[in-house]
C-alpha cells in the first residue's frame, strides 16, 4: 500500500471513529443534538470545517432514521451504527474500512451491505416511519394513514435553509442579486414576501450581509407568523415568548421601528441572544424584558393596553423534526400533557394584555391538534370576549399567497416548510 493510500485509510478511520463517538453521545438523548455536537467539537478541536460537517451530517442522519437503523443492524454498537449510516443514509460505502476493522466488524459490514435493502422491505410501518410508539399513535389520532405516512417520510429529509430580508437596510431583489453574484442558488420563498431560500449547503454564518443585519436566518414558516400578527406602525405590541427574538425582529421591522414592541421571556440566556441581533437590525422600538412567569407584575401594568400580542408557545416541536430529529425520540404523552397545561396558562395570561379591538395570535411549531386547535377551542370557550378571525384573509392583506383556512397550518410534506400553526383571535370592542 502506498503512503497516499495509507494516509487516506487513516483519515477514513479517524472520521468513522469520530462519527461513532458523536452518535454514541447523541443516542443517549440526554441533551439536544446541536448541544451535543458543540461540546463534541470543542473537545475535538483538530477537526476541520469539512470534518465537522461530515460528523454533523452523520449524526443527524442517524437521528432521523434511528429506529429503522437499529431494526436493520440489530446492534447498539456505535461503530457499526456509524458504518450503517454511511452505507444506507449517506450513500457512502466505506471503501477501505474493512482493512481497518477487526474480523468481527469486517464480517458484519459485508453482511449488512449485502442484505439491508432486502431487509428494509420487511420492516413494519412504524419502523419505516422512524418515530416512537407514542408519537405514531398520536399522529394516527390527528391524521389519516396516508397523511401520517407522508408526514413521517418528510421528517426524514433535511430542512430548507431560509433567510429573511431586513427592509430597514435592503430589499429582497438586492439581496437575491448579491447572493446569485456569489454563485449561490437563491430563490424567493413561495409564501413569505421577504424570504429567500438558499439551496445546497450554504456556509453563511459570517456572511457580511448577516453580520451587517441586512439578512437574518429565519425559516419561512416562522416569517409567516409575523405576517399573521400583522403589526402596524405606532402600535403597542408584545411578543410574549420572545426567546432569541427571531419573530420579535420581524415584528419590529414590519412596524418600521415605530411604536413600542415588548420582547418578554422567562430566560435571561435566551434574551441575551437577542441583544447582538437587535444591535445589527437597526431597530429602536424593541424593549426586551425578562419576566419571572406569566403572572409577573410587569405584565399587570400593561393589562388591556396592547394592540397585538403574539404567543409563540412552548411545544413539542414536532413541526421542526427535519431540523431537530432528536426531539421525536424524546416525545411522550406525559410531556404533551404538561405542555398543554403550560400553553393554556400562557395564552390566558397573554390575553389580559390585549386591549378591546386588539389581536391575539397563538402559535406553535407543532403539528399536533392537542397543542393547536384544542388549545384554541378551549380558550375561546372560556373567553367569549375573543373570536376567531381568518388567518387566510390576514395573510392575503400582507401579500402572502397562502390559504390554509381559518387557521394557519403548515405541514412539511405539503408546504415544504417547517410545521407551524397559528390562530388569530380578536378581542371585542366592548369593554368589560
């Protein structure tokens, strides 16, 4: 074997070992996959950019197909799972790996390569769907068999990469021209008036336009929530669960930095992530506020004063499984019930801020009716001063060409976005 071949073999061995170790850590499901990878890369500083991309792609491919991979491989050994990911998910047969493997691994790999396609045809529906039992059952209560199958298959694909233009600093046409001039395949998003979809595997974290605040990374579905809220210049608006502020920045931009926009969250850490983004945005009307809970005294002083209130409620995240496949393996019915109680409490508290004639928007990145339609129906039943408004009509007024009925309901297999839900509710003009 030549030195070049030996070097390539050693490189391959190193990367497979790195992938196996990263899979082992992610497979515990103790922490979000992106957190696991950040820690892993800190400990393996010698990995270059391409090496890290290889490991990250392999880990996420594994988490998308975890159930079927374990059914096909009949193993829990991280190295064999890593090899199976390369062969089945990344279409990357590990040439030379057999020379590095011990006799047992070598025999196993040869056997797996020869039979996995035939064995795949014998897997059960739930194994092929690559979801846990409880989530499979829950989806069956919300969707017919065909839709459930389409949805779970869509979750096995990588998410789209979308940007949102900051009209305080540029236009979509200017941004598209600049991105295309760099040789990138960039197109307008089909629904959001300010979205740009970039294809391939763009490395844009340090792109000048993002650093300068002309562009923000934001999924199209998230952008559409801002257009459902549809804030106006000079209004008082609250983002009740602001988090790192992606939707907050969009709302402030739609208000043209006029009026007053409160960004509430219970987490200092999440709000701290908003600070540099806010500085880049050029907005001056955003006021981040940490609250202790939905009953914080800060909120009582604002009761009945808000023109618009957005509640992007904590949820199972089932709409984002293309981006966060580890979430599906942590799903449980008990966890869903806990979230339902929290969603109801948060929505009720946020509703107190809405003034007569004002708008309340309840949103989640979930595809489950238990945290979407059911929460809204329960709220409207106990709060007759609010009435459901047409999300489709609101989007039409914002030049967003999308009609999913009275509520906004985005599904990955149908709209090629994250799964999202939003309901628009208006408070009656009569004071209590």
